[in-house]
């Protein structure tokens, strides 16, 4: 009887652990392949704000805190550490991916034209000539295009601590 009870307990534990899914998978409501599209910190995605609405808020000088969604138009081809999201009128919003310690993390470099949800802070940023040239190099710009960058720019930006690429 003791052996039966021990065998039963081990069996229950084994089957329960085999059906366990991670918190990220449960919160995403998807199967285990869903985690391949989750980067950085996991977050609740209950009400994502469209990138154009975030831009409307931050261009007035008021920061945005929360989840933003948008279509990716470009991704850093070196590390995946930044992405441009489409805005109306052919503009874009630069998203930089940083963890809680300020360290870069990357997303899938093949994510262009996909939808993404990002969690973090949106703001207007003055981008230096050096950084603009760095972005241009990452984006495979020509030497002439890079050399043509002469002035800093005030641009809409977003620092994301988490991202989910949607299909």
C-alpha cells in the first residue's frame, strides 16, 4: 500500500510538471512558439495605444507611459537594438530596446513590416549628429547619405523594456 501511494504521488507530480507552461506563455494565451516573439520584460497587453496617438501626445511635450502598437518599417541590422515604427505622413518613431539596467537587447532583425507591441516610455528626444550617423550606418546607408547628416534632430522616441512581435 505504501508503494502504491508513493507511485501515485510521483505519477501525479510527473504529469502535472509536463503540462506546465511558463507565465509568459499563459499571459500571451498562446502555445510555446509564442515566446519566440517576446523580447525583454514580459508585460500585460490589455490596451495598446496606436503609435500615431502616442506621437500626438508626446509632440506636446507630455511623456507617454504604457503599451504602444505599430508597424515596423526598419530594424537595426547589427543587433536588432532599435526599430522604426510607421507614423502618418511618412514619418517614423524610433524605438530603442533597453532592459531595466539600461542595457540594450535586440528583437528579430527580420521583423520589418510586422506589427509590434512595446512597453515603456515615449518622449521627444534631441538626437545628436553622431547618433543619427550611427543609425544611418546600422540601416546600411551610403557614405554620401551618412556624410550629409550635419545637424541634430528633435525626433519622437520610445524606450521599450519589453516587446511582442505579432504576425
